[in-house]
């Protein structure tokens, strides 16, 4: 497989993941994803923003989120985000600390 085909396949897989998370599984909260997997939709939007920046394309955090979410983040939150329990928030603090440690390693 040449590099261009690999890039196209990876891009298609990313689009499918985004579609699944944004259309089929809007019930899954970002905090649940962070607690279980160490990343969430916001992480993916940040990685999108960082990839654009690496290519000389200036993009704010909000622009990256809108590109990933397909709408302003405030609209997504209003439509789909629920209040997290104290237990989920406590688990998030642990998961976030572990994830940040992994990124800096």
C-alpha cells in the first residue's frame, strides 16, 4: 500500500469514527469517554486543530471544535451534554491526570 492510499484509508476511518460519535452515539458523554478511554470528542477536536497548525493553518480552539463537532460547541453542549455526577467528575480528575502524564512522556 502506498502512502497516499494509507492516508486516504486513515482519513476515511477518522471520518467514520467522527460520524459514529457525532450521530449514532450522542448519548455517550465526553466525561465517560475520558474516564474509560483517556480521550474524548474535545481531544479529537484539539488534535484536528494541532494537525492544522502543523501545516501552517491557524485555527483557534473554538474553530477546531466547530470543525470537529460540525456545529458550534455551545450548540452541541446544549443539545447533548448532561450534568456529570460527582463520581464521574472525581474519576475524570484521575483519568485526566493520567492522560496528561502519558502525553508528556
